[in-house]
C-alpha cells in the first residue's frame, strides 16, 4: 500500500512538473512574441504529435526514442556501477583514492565534445561508444557523492563494528554502504538527465542514430515541428527517469535503510 502511494505521489509530482514547464514554455513563446516560423509552443507540439496525418513522423520519432532510451539507460547503469565499485575501492584502500581521484578529476575537466571523436575512434560508432560517453557523464557525479557519503558515516558506528570484530569489508557493506544509499540515489537523479545528454551527444557526433541525430537532421532540413517534438520527448523522458529513480530510492531505503527513508 505504501509503495503504491509513493508511486502515485511520484506520478502526481511528475505530472505537475510537466504542467508547469508547458505553462512557462507557452508564456515565453507568446509573451516574447517569438518567431512562429522557428519556435513552437507545447500546443503546437501536441497538435503535431496527435495529427493522424503524421503517423509516419510518429513512427520515426518512436523508433529514435527507443534507440536513445536504450543508449541512455545502458550508459546510466554502466556509469553508476563503475562509479559505485570505484567509490567502494576508494573507501577500503585510501591509497587508490589518492592516486586515481586526481586523474579522474583531470579527465573530467576535458570537454566531452572534444573527447567524443577520440572515443568514437577507439570504440567505433556503435553502442559501445554511446555507452562510454553516457557512462562518463554519469560516472563522475556518482563517484564524488558516494565517496563523500562513505567517508561521512559517524565514527561511532565504525568503532562499534570494530569492537565486535568486524573487518573493513564487513563494516563497508553493513554500515557505510547503507548510509551512502541516499547520496547514491541523489547522484543518480542528477546523472539521469546527464546520461540522456551524453547519449544525444554521441548520436550527434558518432553513431548517426537515435533522437540526437534525428533532431540534428531536422534542424538542417528545417523540419522544425519534428525537432521541437524531439526536445519535448527528451524533457519528458528526463522527468520520467527522475520520478522512477525517486520511487526506486524509496523502496530501497525502506528495505535496507529504513531510518533514512522519507515518511509519507
């Protein structure tokens, strides 16, 4: 029952976010008297997506959306797992953190647009390149947040575990990791839209598939209705991913860290 209420609350929050964004979008288009040839409002996008004459366009957008969704989800999951494993290694072996974290931060300073051609050269122009690019933008926020959360566990808790004879791995799994779960999910909520952006960037510059390439091609051919529909789909997908991760967070915290779960 509580899970269903959390899900309904998440859906309601997502729907409210969509309404607010659409309202502000429509006000900007009409209030600033933007050029109707170049700009579209949410009502224009809705009419475009629901017009029976645009069945072929909807099929094209749906196929591209599925491709981008797969690319982003694989990158998000892969980047999160890599960051979580790295953060756990940092927590156990401080020497590894002192050696690798500065290198990771230095790599993060390189613009992803500049790295994409190199990644495409190494991994090809298929799913592997998209996964790496989407995983990179996911990796760093998760790594930093989880690493800080693992170190922020109260000293009294780790001292108690040592007093009972627990080793560092047992302390990590039983105390530090549950305490870091809120930070992990907070980082994933931030990283989810970034994974979409990474997937779009890879599609623009590397694969020539998915919503990213379709939106770029639509701009060059002045298929602006299709381009604005793509932007709307990406925005809605970001909100949906945020809501889904929040729901999974509540279920996970209720099971493994009930004292940190939000109450209804």
